[in-house]
């Protein structure tokens, strides 16, 4: 899978609205056949920072994502609400879902 984590620094005046501002992009991406997950979280230290954790089945699915109409629409629409260019980590992994964190295994 292609695993991507991106940090979005949202302008403070738009931080509360970010989930709504990015909703169409989020929903369209989650509907892509090659999308494994696409989840937003908000930083506990910086309320203007959102972290996106996403994964796609493979490189082809990732390519389809960045070529999609909704990705291009997000490229046009969302930067006006950002304070800086998002930062990203993008890796290819030989798995297709989350693994257990064995060091914190919960007993049955």
C-alpha cells in the first residue's frame, strides 16, 4: 500500500471550519475504489494543525487519486485556507491494513 501522512497548517480563523471545508474532498476520496483509509486528526498542541493519514491500495490507486477531479478541485479550493504548504511523508509498504501494536496488546 501507499501510506501518506500530511500535516496541514490551517489559518487560525479557519481552523474550526476545516472539517467542513475539506468535507467534499474527504468524502470523494473515501469513495475511491483504491482508497484504504483517509482520516483527519487535529493536533493537541496546535489547534490550527490537522494531520491527514491516508492509504491507497497501490501506486496505481495513488496515481488515480491525484489525477481525480476532486483532487484538482481541492488543489484549487483548499490552499486559500492554509497558512503554509502542507508537509508530507509518503512511503510504500508491503501490507494492506494497520498492524497491531504488540507492545500494548490488550488482554482478551
